[in-house]
């Protein structure tokens, strides 16, 4: 059964290898958890960004994603954000990283996060209004349009996990090891690799012809030097101010 807007049972390949937690992003997430000793990770996937110095419970509805969790991680329960099988205020903190946009009912899921958290609710997500900051919009505008439809507004998330909420811009490092699209802002050649695209759910919302056009044009521009003529400065830019945001809601 597909839960949410993307079929991870069929398409959830390579996440454990290519969507590894970046330590700099992880440090920001773990700091946001504060002194919480018990943490629920919702939409936990292959275990990225789970702290290893606290008691963690993980929930993940996709069997394929649960199977990619490392042996060092806690096994994930088969449950969805919209119906968490826990009592009110059951955890010191709740974590949801790059997952809210994939839920069937984000409003209900966010309400559940707030219900089971005594303390902070920490959400890592992308701001759909800022996706066209990324040069990939020049090559795959269909991807940007599709992604913008998927992401709940930052204000909507913040209101749901509040009432006291902080929204933080997350700088994306040049050598980011978490392979979401903006992670490769300085490494455009990576998008020519189908295995890289397969670990980015965004491409699942772009038809094969549009994907082929984007890849062909990018390949041509890299060969001719046209990409570097426009964007060479990114190859040495230490961080990219893209759409990645950390939302921290406190009761």
C-alpha cells in the first residue's frame, strides 16, 4: 500500500548510500532537540539524522525504507505520521526530516507530532517558494513546479508545531553528503547519474521525456562550457543559501 505521494516500495532505491546525514546539518538538528532524552523520529526512512546519544523510537511506513536502516539503528515501527500509536506527550521531542511533504495528510500528521511531544517538534523541510533559487530550475522547470506543489508552506508547518516557533535557514555545504537536489549545487555532473536521481523523489514527478530533455541539455552545457559560463562561481562557493529550512516548534 502506498502511503503519501511517492511509492517508496517501488522507487526507494539507494537512500542509505546516497542520502547519508550530513554532519553539519545533523549538528543543527541535534542542537534543536535541546536536552531531550527521548526522541520520536517520524518518517524515519533509512535513519538519517537520528541522534545516537538519546533514546530513539522510529516510525516508517515503507518496508523498503525500513529495510535500508543500518544495523546500528533501532528497528522502525510500521506506522504513519497521521496516526501515531503513542499517548499524548509521550516523548521529550519529535523529529521529522524531509518527510512532511510526502504525507497523505500533512495537517493531520503535524498535529500528531505536536500531540505526542512534550517539548520541541523539529522539522527539516524545504521552502517551496524558494526552489527556483537553484540553477536546476533552468534545466528541469517541471521538477520545480512539481516540488512546489508538494511542500506545505513554511508558515503552515510553523503554526502547526508552535505556538512558539523558530524558522532557521540551513546553509548547504559544498561537499554535502546528503544527496538531495540542492546538495549538488556545485557538482552539476552528478545529475547525469541515474542512480543519483533515483535517490531524489522529486524526479518521480517528472515524466521520462522531460527528464531526458533536462539531462541532455545539462550534459551538452557541461561539455560546451555553457554551464560554467553562468555558474562557475558555485564550484568554489562554500555554502549555498537554498530552500532548506529547520523549523523548531515549542509548546
